[in-house]
C-alpha cells in the first residue's frame, strides 16, 4: 500500500481551522498500520508505504483519517473502504478516493450461522397454523469493540423479539439457541403476543431479522454489530434451511451528506493472491529456471527470457531472485547474466548504469540479504538524526531565520563523516552472498576493460553506494530503518547526506563537477582528500574479495525486531500474580528480551537456544485475540499478545526462523493454556504433560529470508502465462532462425528480445510453453473441482459473499461456452 496524501479535509470548528491528522489501515475493523501525524494541515502529505502478508480472510480493506485530540479521544473525519473483490480494479494505480462518513451502523464484519424451520401445526379444533423455529448456532469474526466483545443476538419476526444469552469476551460466540414464533393463528386465538394473520399467503411477505449486539457496561447503550434480514417466502420451497450469512450494515434510511464534504485520499494498492499447489506440480518449470545459470548462452535460458518478456524488469527480478536465493543458486545466476551484460557494454563509464535484469536482480538481492546489514550499519545514526533535528541546510537561499550557514555546514560535515566511517569500516559485516556477487562483477569488469584500472571499483561501487547505501539514507522508511517517512527538515538533511555519500563512493575523477548546485560543490571540498578515496577503495577491495573469513565468532548482535506487546506473567513465584502487562520486547539473533520501556534494563532475557517452539495460542485460553506462546525448557511458557493479526504473524515468523536450528526444538505443543489445574486443549491435569498437537514450522531457514520456493515458481508461471502471446511470437521468430535482436510491435516499444542463439532459445521457449500449459490445465481443473464441491451458504462462502457470486457467474459462463 502507498498512502499518498489527503486533500480538502473539512476545517476544524475552532479559530485555528487546521487539523493534526493521521491515517490508519484496517482489515475490516482491525487496525494493522498507522501513519505519522501531519500537523496543522487540511491537505496532509503522508508518502508512506506499508507491505504485509494478510494472515486471515477479510471483506474490506479500510483507511480511516483521524484528527488527533490532545484532551479526549481522537475523532474520525472519514474513511475509504474497498471491498476485497474490488481491489483488482485499482491494482497498482494511483487513485483518489472520496472520504465517506463513518457510521457505527455501517461498520460491519463477521458472519452468522442460522437454521430456519417452518412447520404446520394442526390444533385441536382442526385449524392449521404455522410455526417458525429460528436457531442461532454461532457467529465468527465479530469486531472487537474497545478491546473486547460480549455479543448477543436478537431475533425479530415483524413483532415481538427474542434474545440469546450474552457470551462474554469472545468474537466467535457459540449460542445454539432456538426461538419459536407462531406465524398464523387458529381463529379462536386472540392473544396480542401472536400475529393476526388470517391469510397463509401473508407469510410470504414476512421477514425474520437477526441483529447482533455487543453488551456494553457504558451508559450509552449496547453497540450494534450487524444484522440479517431474511424473507420467509424462500421457506415455501423447503421447510428447513440452514446456512452461513455475512452480517450486513443497518439500513437507517438516513440521507448521508454529499460525498465531497469530507475531502479525498490518494492511494495505490497492489494486491496479489497466490494459489499455490504442492511442490511436485512445479518440478518441470522450476528445474528449467534453476539451470538458467548453466545455459550457454545465458540469453537462451528460461530466467533471462522471463526478463525479456516482462513489461518491467522489476516484476521478473523479484520472484527470480527469491527462487534462486531459496535454492542457493543466486550467485552463479547473477554472475552469468552480469557477464553477458558486461560483454555488451561499450563504455566502462556506463557499466551497470541501466535498469537491466542484472541491476534489478542485484538490487533485489541486496534488499533481501542486506536488510540486517543496513540495520547494524546505519540505523543507530539515522535514529539520532531523526530525533535530534540539528539544522543542516547549506543552501543560502533556504536558510531559516536565526540559522548560521557555517554551523549548519559543520553539523552536516560531522554527520557525513560519521556515516562514511561506519560504512567503510563495515566490510567485515557485509553478507557473504553480496560479497560473492561483487567478486564476480569485479572479475567480469576487469577482464572486459583491461586498460581501465578503476573499473574494478566502479562496477562494485555503482551497486553498494549508488543503489544500496545512498537510497537507504535517502528513504530510510523503505528499508525498514524508520517506521515512518521522516519530517521535511530531517528528509532534507538525509537528502544532502545521501548526495555526498553517493559522490564519495562513486570515485569519479572530478567530484565537484558532479553537483549542479554550487553550494554542494563548495561543501564537497571538505572531502576532496586522498584519505577518503583510499578508504572507499579499501572497503570495496574487502567486500569484493573471494574466500572471506567467516566472522560469525565476532558478530555483534543484530536487532531483528522490537516493539510493545502485552505479556502474561510467567508465574515464577509460587503465589505471585499472573497478570497481563505491557512491555517493550526486543529480539536479536542472540536473545529475546523484554523491559518496562524502550532503553530500560531487561526484566527477562531468553537466549535463542532456549526457544523450543513458537506457536499461536487459542483464543479460548484468555479470551484474547492475536496471542502466541514462546515455549522454553522445563515447559515454561511465555504468553504474549500482539497488537494485531499482522504483527502477531510477523513475530511468530521471525521467532520461529531465528530458533529453527535449535537442537532441542519440540515436535508437539499445547495449543491452549494450562489453567485451573488442567490443559484446556486436551484436559490433561499434569502441567508437564507432553503436547497434544504437532508443532508447525518447516525446515531450518536463514533468519534473513523466509522464502517459499513453490510460491515464487507459481508467480513466475503467472507472469509467463500473462505474457504468453509474446512468448509465442518469440517462438515463431526462432522457428524462422532469425538472430540478434527482435523488436516487438510498435505499441510494445518497451521490449527488445536479446537473442544470441536462435536454436537454443527455441528449445527453451518450447519447454516454457509446455510447462506453463500443463500448470494452466491443473489450475483450470482445480477450479472446476472446487466449483463442483463448494456450496454457497457454507462457512467458507457465506451468503452475501460477492466475490463468490462473481466466481459462480464466471464459471457458469465458462461451462456454457464449453458446451
């Protein structure tokens, strides 16, 4: 998600008129991300990106704009809610959305399981009357209101209502309560609680209404959670009906205000769903891709062809890099495509300067493998720059009142010096996979341009400085160095530092000429000394030398993740209180700790080797959502609640990865807690009873990478499938034996196919098209089977599921077409 900006927000009713606004991202009504606060603006610019794996089903992706209030609760200005099935419409497009009013009656999520039965009853006098039985079985996925949910349902049939019991502290209540309504009465009946309906056909005009409520202790009354309205006429065909339904918003008949009253929000959403088969389905295509590094020439390989047919090199690079990293083949693959690119380069000054498949693949590898390297190198000083706000503006035109140009220059010089030093001293921490790639780039460049002694350095510096360190300094939020986009003053400081570092690392002959601005050229004179060039060369020599020593023995702890969560006391003291407390958690590759607040002394430290399993905790244990457990030796368990479902998944994933190689890892665990003398899951009474459920978590994995090879192959299959017309066109050209470069039709000027060997390329294309065709058939068959088995109204596809209705329509059209 890219949260751009809001505009034309309504003015604040006070004399100031300005607002301090932030934006939240919600799955249904669960907040999973929050932007920084932009102060005193009615057109706030956020410029923040958020990426997450969605760990549960949802109906709406919602964005709320809040106005911060210092004294009372923040007030909601408006929202944008996009239905899941509509996300594809806005896929990867900047779109302005009108903000809508937020109405408690329209904020609905969750589903309800109902059974209805209409039966005829013959009275003693021989008169027929109808009775309706309504059974409310259970609900799922109701919203949490102010931290909890105490739901109950009311059932109404055009008259008196009945009400279920309140179920405390759960958003998945099981009611299983039945209510009877007399629909038509015998003529002798005149009680007012029954319905005066003489004509049986009138039954068809009646409806049953089920409302869900959250029982509130507050004086404002109970909160509405959603409703369901069902006409009774459908019971004419079948006297009994049971199904799941999505809850719907309440129709109050209120006329909403004009849509343009609240302003608008600019968003860019990229949403992908991968339907991944088991490994064996992907073997032919995966094997074809993985041997790309060994194909001669490399331009005839499957991976290179993918880069050629994709509109953007980036869309090919992301899954290719992840797949090759997962199978340990990234270095030979990048070496092969880089070598081919260097051979085609005429001028050593333009080496790796284009947006080629090679440069995009190296960028992606550095981003994945080098994330922790950036954290350990740059994060401490960038945190300081963001917090201290030292003035560093050196453009005389932009100086603020009271600022001194010389002082600002000195502030900036100190920052540049410190960052330059930490970078050039960090060679020993550079990940091995990056060093191996840099070694092959250096060798290829030196061999191709033997007369240019600097090319061995510029080939490497064009990546490590220009495309790794400089962008991370410029936009630290994109590299997970800061949670939010920096404020304008900090952003300007980081821009000036980034420009200087980029130039220092480039080793160009006339540095000052690199700057369009004279004030930058003047500032750069501070660094025009040989010691800086020598430091860069020594650093580049170290990170591109082959066979580096393994420095794990002297490795500093790498901070992997930190943040506030709620934990339950572990009960070390026999009679101590086992209550819940908010703590600052910190995970490095050495230990997992928590403390009262950030920077305090740890209250508890768990060495990584003592983490025997990390698993979700069932909600029934403490009636709390998003909980997980960290299991330690002697069956000691730390129970933790994360802030939302995305955070919970992130913590479980990274804790599992970092502890995956522990020798004593458990194979079974208890999915619920040990409370009141027994395990809630298996009812065993001894607290040291071995677990009753197999542990999750797969093969040992590097803590830096969590890659599913099958999923990446599925993504590559989808790309090949998308660009199939171009593959077939390319195959046709090869059949004719054309060589060199094939230019696509004029409207596709974005692509030129590089072909060095038509015969080899034709063979590979044939195998790609066959492999993709087979997978396409498997997907089609799976959809047909799913269509046959799936029942509308089932728990997976409740009535009201619009995406499933669309799917049914598409399948009907496909089957009609095939007939």
